[in-house]
């Protein structure tokens, strides 16, 4: 039995550290709290025999910006992919905006409607124009009239700075532009939460900034965001909460301020050193 | 300081035999239904075959006894299998194809020894083997063996001979065709394109008919090709076009840099092709060429239509024997077994080569 | 090199002339007019257009041209759905008009049936028609069967996946001629004789003489009924179009089920009432030693179609599976992350991309069906090649017959590859 399961008041904890820890930031209360939009408790996931996520307990409040970092293979991508069921978990509960994630396809679809996702490899649909890419979600899933959806799509596209390219195909855009379209596509579903899975890792250095600018603006407008990234400058600027993961568990969970100035964990300090001073 | 949580094993329902069965056969509910339906289908189809081939079958050599059983009479295969292998090749000379086969296998085995690869004498051996095999099987002339004409050849031996000869003969032709098609020579290029497209557009059987009835008209009347040679010519013509397309794929799969580097060294066209381009291009196309060979092997069964007795046609020859009259099912099962083993083995070989040969030109 | 080539060609030409002379064979295509005199086991009627058919072609061309003009006029530029009236006008012009003309001149299309006194040309044409019949059925059947097997292989069910995998491995590693022989000599010959036929209430009779199904015999009302069915299908199309437009405009699809069903059932029913029974069924009946009436499929035809379908379906299954698997995982995940359900994922994202990978090799499999149908000669079905072979044996005109074979097959394959190139050009992905 792990401490985390007895101490639901802890915002995030990794097993044994929880009970002794007094410096847990701004602990939101129980699951019933209306302010909590994503509530993950006792999450465990295995790939075959391999234990990838261990006893993850995590709560995200509305308008909170969470940045997840950690070495590769630490399970951070897997964690955010379990939230909209791109990966199945074996133990624990995930609740998004009051809907519990179960095998029931209706629950999964309800959650996916509220959770937008941006992928490392953009994953735009190459056979559709930029506009059709953005329109696809609202039209097919939300059942929005096409005219209205196109209006909405154009609005989002100009917000990410791609307004004029709407008639082109994804293959004709640069990586940075494609990623911004992908953000617009996710936003067009008008989600309550946005998940970013290493959105800048596949980009050339000169294109990273344009994508981060869009994300920064999104954060300023008050979107709830969970972001897996190695861009520590962006994290320092935007994040409310930082999470450091290693070997499938949350090693450090701290307000951004504290995380960058005084990390408590040795592993975390080493990781930050490596990333900030190379 | 955070303590590592030790790895645990996943819940029992998701791993092991139980988890596997649950995931792959039973969950969700319609999957279980599907499994049941599939199992029913397999049982329904396999049971009669099993009963025929095993439960009710006999292996007796006595047709009268075999008639009392409802299943297969494998005694027919037991008695006739040399015919399936060599057709009507005289029984007392059957050791000669066997010897030839052993020789080829021995040379192939020697090639598999890594240390011997690339040795000069091995190459010489490879070059002389076809001549030796031909001399051994046909006999006559200086060999001192009684001559066995090609009209006595048949069965699996003929099938293999036809496909190997077609492959070996088609290879140089197809390299030339592919080079011609990718070049910009004024006469050769249109000719190669026309030849390849014409041959790929028509069925093999028309080419075989052409080789067996039209080709003799083209040749001087004193030159008389026998049936087997004509079929070989037809199959070679047919497959050189397909092979050429594969080789063209290999030529175009090489990066432009290779051509440019060879040009920069001041090589002429033929030197460039021989030294730089072809060795790389041919390496890439080995797996598709093996697939091509599978195609040849299967399609040699068509020579039966122009009157040769290959592995497939032996079925008619043996079952018209009054002793084992009408045992077609056994014959086809035996033939299918051979074709399947050869083709499946070769396709496994092609998959293996595909994994081992990195695609060059990167 | 060129000189050697020319010398080779010249000597071949000389040899041919000499050989033909010594064998007493004339050259040229004149022999095609002479009487064939042999029997063809399965005769397909050849529609032979006469003078009035010209009017049909003219009206078809004119209708298409006019409707294009109308469409240009009403919806300038590309895209933009036609307004209802314009659509009706276009349909009437491009479909209705030619059909009317065809109806008016229906007696101008003469159906020629081969008989022993027909010419070689008619015999060859009959063979070609038989080839097309087999090829069309083989293409359709192998696509459907291949799709099912591919879906089976893609299913998460291990048992079904394994079964489908072995189906593919078994079929594509055996020669097609062996498979044809298996279906013809083992399966169809192994069926019970005429007296012990497998009989499903007269609807389906199966014995070693073939497969017998009831035939539809048209009566007076047939034309009206067919017209009604065609009109109903057009109507359903209009209903679906309208529903789609409403969905795009308001987000709610228009009514589909009720009007569609009404049209589909109502119109033909009305036509039935007005014109009387359109078709009567002609059941096969046992007369003497065989079944008469109905539609009989000979064992040769059945074996050929089944054998080709099964053989090619293994290749098609692999092509379809590879095509669907070629769409990257990321595409699937992106579509799911947008909360699309599995049907939408398939229809909106996977299939349009998979089709680009699937269609080119699939067309070459269709070409393979046409070419492999020539193996009919092995089991005695009178297709194009086997009729040609008979003529070759009778007349000895080897060069001409082989030339005709090659020319016809080349035309077919060029047509198919032309269609494929057009398709490829249309769907090519736009890249930088």
C-alpha cells in the first residue's frame, strides 16, 4: 500500500515521499473540487512486463500550466497519452472534467472532445488542405455546419499566423508552419485542456521560436496546458507547475519558481544542469 | 530524497497465457464470437481433409486394398514418386539427375562456407556446373552414357531445369534491356521500351504458343529446335521483361551522386556501369529477383499446355495408369506440397535477404 | 550493331516466307472470314450495333456536351454545388436523352450468337466476350474476397489473423494452373451426378454438370420497371445529396431514410402495378439427363472464375493490408485525438490515404486476372486464347493468330494502365 493512496490531498506525489513532504505546493483538495480538471490517481501502466508508469497521482487545475520534463524513456509522453486514451492503462483512475476514463467508448470520446493534442511529428492529414485539416474535427465530431466551421478555422489559422496558406497542402509548408496548423487544428475543437507532446523536438532550431510564441500566447489567454518539452526557457516563463519524471515515476513536483531555483532532488538537479549548461 | 518505486508485475489478467487469450481471443465480446466462428470454420474445413488424408488413408501398394478405404491411397505416391520427380526418364538412368542434383547442392553448400567465398576455383566450378549437369542428364556424345533426349525429361526435374535455365538466360538479357531503357540511345531505348511493355502486356501462354508454333517459322528450315528448348526460349523471353523492370528499379534506386561521382572520375559509359552502377544496383534487386524466380517456378506449370510433361502434367500421366486410375486428388496434393515448399522456402529466403541487404545509395 | 540487327530481321523475314511456302500456308487476315465449323461450349451473345446505334452515340455526346455547358453557366468556376434545377437539367440531358434514344432505336442493336456456320471472326469475338465475362467476375470477386481476408489479417483476433495469413500463404505459393485443375477436376468433378444433385428448393442446383440458377425472363413491364428502378436510384442520389448539403449548412443532416426508402420501394412497386409483372423466374428443371432452363453455369466457367478469384484474392489481400498499414500510426492517433470514432478514422483519414498506395498494384492485379483467364485453355473453357488455339490448329495461320492475341491483350493492358495513370495524376499528394 502506498502513501499516495491514503493521502488524496497531495497534489502530486510519488509513493513514499508524500507523507513526509510538507512543501507540496498549493495542494488542491479532494477530487470533488470543481477547480480540478484532470485528476489522476494511482496510475500504473505496463508495456508487456515492463513497468512504464508507477503510481502516478496528479491533479491539474483549470488554467494551470504544467510542464513535464525528464530524460528520454522516463514515461512522460506515455503519461500524457494515457489522458486521452492513446495508451491504455492497467491500474488507477483518470478523471477529466468530471468524466472518468473507462473502457466505455462514449466516455473516451467525451474526454477526447475536451482534450486537444499536439504531436511531435505534427501528424497533419497530408491528403487534406490546411483548411480541411482544421475543419475536420468540428465538422465530423462536433457536427458543426461547414460554413461556420470554416469561419472558425480561418479565425484560428490567422491566430497562429497561417491565415493566407489555408488552401495549401501540409506538404507545402515548413515544419514550424505545420506544427502551428496542428495547434490550430486542436484548438478548433475548442478543448478545455491542451496536451503538447514534445511539440518542438522535430523542428529545426530556427522554427522552434515561432511555435513557442504561439504556445506562449495560448498560455496567456488562460488555456489549461500540459506540456512535455525540453525547452526550459519556455517552461520558466510559462509554467505554473513543473514535474520531473524519471523511470516512470514523478520524482519532483514543484511550483516553477521553486523548481528552477532550488530543486530538491539530486537527479533533477543533474538533469537541469545538463540541459541548461551545455 | 525520493525512493525508487520497485518494478511490479502487471495484473495477472493482462499478461501470461491468460492475458494473451483475453486480449487476442476473447475481449471484447464480439471478438469471442469471431473466435468461435473462425474455430468452427477451421474445424469444418480441416476435418474432412484430415479424415481423407490421414484417418481413412492407406499406404498400401496394392490398389485393390486401397480401393476398400474411403481415404487417400498414398501407396500410389509411394510407387510413383520417381515418376513425379523425373517424368518418363528411363528408370535405370534415374541416378543421373540425382547425381546432377547432388553436384549442384554440393557446390551451393561450398559457397555457403564463408571462408571459401570469392575463391577462383569456386567460380570456375559454378561456371562448369551447368555444362556438367546438362551432359549428365542428357548423356550421349563424349560422355559415353546412353543418350536421353529432351522428350524423355519431365516431372520436378523439368520444372526446375526450365525455371533455372530461364532465370540464368534471362538475366543478361534483362540487364541489357534495363540499361537500354534507362539510357538515351536513339534506337535502343524505344526498342527496349516496346519489348518490355509488349511482353508484360500479354499472357505467358501466348508467348509459349508463339515460341512453339511461330518461332520455328522464323528460323531456317534446317534448324530444328526441340520442344523443351522452345519452351525455354519462350519463358526466357517472358521473364527477361519482368526482370528488366526490377533491375531498372535498382538502377533508379541509386542516388544521382553515384552516377555523378563516376562521371567525375572520367569513366566511360560501360566502365561506369560495370564498375560502379551495376554492382550496387544488382545487389539491391536480389530480393525482388528471388520473387521473380518464384514467379517463374509457378508459371513453368503452363508448359503443360504446349505439350511438355512437367511436374503438374505428371498428374495426368500417372493417374491414367489403369492400376491407379483416377487418383488425381493424391497426385495434386503431392504436387501442391512440392510447389508450396519450394515457393514458400524461396519467399522466406527473399524476406531474409531483404533484411540483410541494406538499400544502397544512401 | 545496328547492321547485325537488320541482317537478323531480314533473315527472319526470309525464313518465314520460305517456311510458309513449304508448308502451304497463305498469309494475311483473309482467313478470318471463312466458316469456323467447330462448336463452342459456351456462347455469349455479342451486341452488334447497326445504323441506329449511331444516333445513340450522337445523343450521348450531345447530352454530355450540353449538360457541361449548363453546368458551366449555372456554377461558374470550379466547385460549388449545382442548384437543383440545373442538376435535373444536366441529368436529363446526359442520362435521360441517350436512354430515350437507345429505347427508340432498341431494335438497331442486333445480338449475334455464334453458331458453327459463323466466321472465325465471330468465334474470336465470342471468345473475347467470354474472357471479359470471366475477367469482370474475377476482378470483382477477388477484390471483395481480398478485402475480407485483409480485414481478417488486420483484426486483433489472433485466430482469424492466423487463418487469413495461411490462406494468403497457401494460395500465392501454388501455381494458378494447379489451383484451376484442383477446382475443376477435384471439386467440381467430385460433385454428385445429375440424379443426386444438391438442390436448394429449385433456386440453386449443383451437380457435376455445373451450377444452375433460376433465370429472369423479361415480360412486357420490364422496360417500365427498369426505368422506375433507375429513376428511384437517381432520386435516392438526389436525397443523399440534399441531406449532405443540409448537413454542411446547418450541421443537421436532412431526412434520408424515409424518402430514400419510399423512392426505392414505391416507384418500382408503382411500375409493377401499372405495367404488370416485369420479370418471371425460369427455374431449372430436370429433363432427361440434365437440367434445362434457368441460368446454367458450366463447370469450366465456375472453376475458372472460382480459381482465379481465390488465387488473385490472396495477392489483393496483401496489397490492401499493406496499403492500410502504410498509413502511419500518427495519422490514426491524430484522428483519435480529435475524438473521431473508429468509422470516421477509417473513412476520413485512413482510407483516402491508403487508396493511393492500394490502387496502382491493384490495377496490375486486375490486369493479371485478364491475362490469367487465358489459362482457360487448360480446362477447356472457350475463352479468347483457347478459341484462337482451336483456329490455329484448324487453319495453321500461326503468325496471324499470335499477332491478334498480342494485339488484343496489349490494347487491354494499355487501356488499364492509361486509366491508372490518369487516376495517379489526380490523387498525387502535393509536396514541395
